[in-house]
C-alpha cells in the first residue's frame, strides 16, 4: 500500500483542523483549576492535581507494556509486541 501524496493545501487543512481541537482543549483546560476548587480542592494544593496526570503518564504505560508482553498473543491478537 502506497501513501497518497498530499498537496500543501490538504496538509494545511488537516493542520488547521487540529488547531481547532487544540483550542478546544485549551479552553477546557483553562477552567480546570476552578472546577477542582468547586469540588473542594484547596487552592494551595492545586499544583498536585496538575502533576498527577504527567506522573501517571510516566508510570502507567510502561506497566501496561510490561503486563502486555507477558500475555499469550495469537497472530491476530493486539496483545504483546
């Protein structure tokens, strides 16, 4: 299977769409601290909530990969590498 050649404007349109998605995420993310506060989080501890996702992102994927490598994968299965 060959990759299709994309013109400049096709790549531009694709990138512009992703820009809209990023703006949506930024708008949602800008309200996260106030949402945490409304749920009862102390303002002085909000930095811990901001650190939780990156730390989980460093710890959980290697563990999933470790356990995934130990599964019995058939040729048509997605498990294992």
